[in-house]
C-alpha cells in the first residue's frame, strides 16, 4: 500500500550494476493538476481581485511548467551517476550512449575524488565474443576499449 506513495524507485544501473534510485513519475499526475489550478486561482485573485477568464491561460502555463519540471527531474534521475549510462539515449542511439559512458569513465579515471571509491562492476566480454561482435559491424565495444 505504501509503495504507491513512494516517489522514488530502487533499481540498479543496466551497465555497471550500481544501486541507485530513480523517480517513478515521468508525467504530471492529478495532484499536479490540482496544484496548478490552485496556483492559477491564487494568481488570479492577486492580480485581478475577482474571477477572470484569463486565469485559464495562467492554469495552462502552470500545467506546462509543472510538466517540464517533472519530465526534467525524471530524465536526470535515469542517468547513472557512476558510469554515465543513459538508457533513454541508448534506445535512440546506442553509439552515442557508448560514447557518453566512455567519456564518463575517462573523467572518473582522471578525477582524484574517485581514487578511494568502490570500483565499478563493468560487464566483461570475452575476447572471442568481442571479435565476433566487431566482425558483424556492431561498432566498438566500450568494455573492450577501457
């Protein structure tokens, strides 16, 4: 029952398998709509001191702003902070996602604050499988280039 009210979800990174928490909601809910309506009513009474149809425009703007913030919050929480893996980008462009992970791993290798941190659990691909995948033209493998 209480799992319905939790804002975050415990999961693991698909690439480095590090534990993390992501936001559950990626779109606005009924409570956000009610909050936007209340904000529009308060804004209407502060500006015009009476009922005014222009409050509908304020309501729509409040809805748009809340949708943008909820979407950005979800999008930023999906990216792994340890290895930089982005599952949304991976679905659209796997090469760009691999490049992003490789850049994050280079930064992690050169930054002294990661010297005493726990090492990442990167996927290991056997050499035979790596050669087979590269011969098929699947691109460069990030785990082999580190």
